[in-house]
């Protein structure tokens, strides 16, 4: 199998210009295949050349892939929008009281419900916590003294004796205990009002508040710096709910097409991931731009998705012409007089196939020769083109069968040399 490799010179010029990069793309000497007639029963009309690319090389050329969507409609329009978090999807965590902030999360970090966002050391909270402790101690003293007086009064009552002074002290202590209970209740209420949603812990003998995430989300913005002082009510962290994010694009009101179906693609790593979800078109026209907003709400988002990412939105309407699919124009590579596309057979392995390009519009083009569900290279195909052997070099080739599976030429050579027809059919069933 041929392997795409880089010379040591390429390693030193990884960020150089494209012509220089392409000049260093070479192939290890492949084995000559595909020259003999194919076995009977196989359609070799979809011949393809194969190239393998290691992970480092894919990174250098920024190779990206995308799966052709399943649809029976033709593409009407393609536009771009941003993944945004609506106002109702945003949650701000502010300071419950003045104090020193110790951050435990970073921007763009995904957090789970209950994770600690930041710690707060507040003198105001510490003073109120001390007031609660004092009130608790006062109540405990009153209860102990009341218990002692009650016991002495009970013993005198058992022998039929009376002590008016002791009874007066008992009545006074009852009132004092009731007062201590009220003061403790007031102190506890004030303490809870300072940080109703915070959890208290103790560090170095001082009370520290733990501010936890109330829901799953992503940290969008941090308004405070580490170990800084903030006043009550100041914003510290803003989080967004990924489940409520949506992609927002715009269309000119005077040129809004009829829309029957919408597909959205979000770049995640080396792949443009197709999202499933619902869409809606605003009725109101922006008076300044004369545009209408198109909203796409994903049913689920990859964990790596972040607000602000640029996404592609494809609009479909009328039935598609048989055998035609719409793909990004960047996937088309010109080889001589032919238009070709690189299919990803598996990660790092690509087949160059000839296609017939039709009309293009807004960066998308209709082509024949591809099928929905196939994964194609939408960025980096130009570099792959230069890693294919020339006409004078040996070639590694193969073909696609009607089931959509790719078979290299050496598989047929093995069958021709000794494999039976039953073995051949068995292999293709697998």
C-alpha cells in the first residue's frame, strides 16, 4: 500500500507556502496492479486511484472531510451563520456579597451541574457567620441555666416548699431563652440571605462560599480576575446552555427562496459534522439590512461545539435531478480536463474518483458520480492530487461496486491466481 510521507525538508517548512508544500509530497513505490482484465461480474466503470496520508500530513494540509447528506431535493441556496446562545440560554453568576474571588473554571470550559465555579471569601459573610455562632452560644447558655433552675424549682415543689426569688429567676430565664431563640433565627436568616444558593465550607478557620453550577453548560465569559475583590452584585461568570444554542443566518427579504428542507454543518476537528434539528424563518424584516433571519435549532450538539463558530446552512426546495448530489465546490479538483473528488475510504486512506460537475452556486456545485452517505474531502484535495503517481509511475488502483464498497485491484489478482468464484462472492458479501 502506498504511503504519503514527508521529507525532512518539509518538516522544517511546515508552515511555508502551498507550492513549496506540494513539491515535497511523495509516494513510497507502490505495486503495479489493475493492468489485467477484471474478473467477470464486476463493473469497473468507477475506477479510482488510492493514496494514504498519515496523521501529521493531514494536519499540515488541514485536510477536512464531509459526508454527503441524504436528500431527494436539489440545493437552492447555501449561506453561513453563527452558532449563538440566545438570551434565554445565558445564565450569569454574580457575587452574592462583597469578597475575594478564587476562580476554579476557565473560558470555554464545559461544566456539569454541581461543579464549583468559584470560591468567595467575604468579610461580611464571615461577620454574619460569627453572629450566628454567638447567637447559638447565647441560646445554649440560656437553655443550660433554664434547665438548672427548672430542676431546683421541681425539687422544692416536691417537698412542698416555695422560693419566690427562684421562681422569678425561672420566669426571667424563660423570657431570655425565647429572646435568644429569636436572635438566632434572625442571624441565620440574614446569613442565608447573603448567599442563598451557596454552600459553606471552612478554610484556615474562616467561612468560604462555594458557588456551584446550577445546570450543565459552557463558560462563555469570565468578568473577574483570579483573587480579585468584587462588590455585591458584580458579574463573575456567564454560562450558556448548549441545548438551547441555535445557528442564525440571514437572507435578503427580496430574494428569499422557497424552502422545503434545511441542512446545517458544523466544523468539528477535521470534519464538517451534519446536524439534525428544526428550522424557522422570521416573518419580520430588518429595516436596516432588508434581511430576514433563518434559525436552525440542533437537536443535539457535539461536546466540542462552542458559541461563535461559523456554520454552513444549505437550503433545499425542488426535487433533485436523478443521480445528482450537491457538494462544496472546494471538493472539486481539476486533473487535466477531468473533475475529480477524493473519497475517504477510512481515516487516512483516500480514493480519487472522476465526477461530472454541473451548475455551481454560492460555493456549492451539483455533481454526478457520487452518492449520499459517502465521505468526501472538502479541503486538502489539491494537495492529495499531487501525491497521486504520474502516468509513467506504477499506480495503485481499485474500483467501486454497486454496493458502494471499494475494492483494490490486488483483491482481483488474488482471485484470478487461485480463488474460486464462491470465495470471490463470499469476500464481497463481507
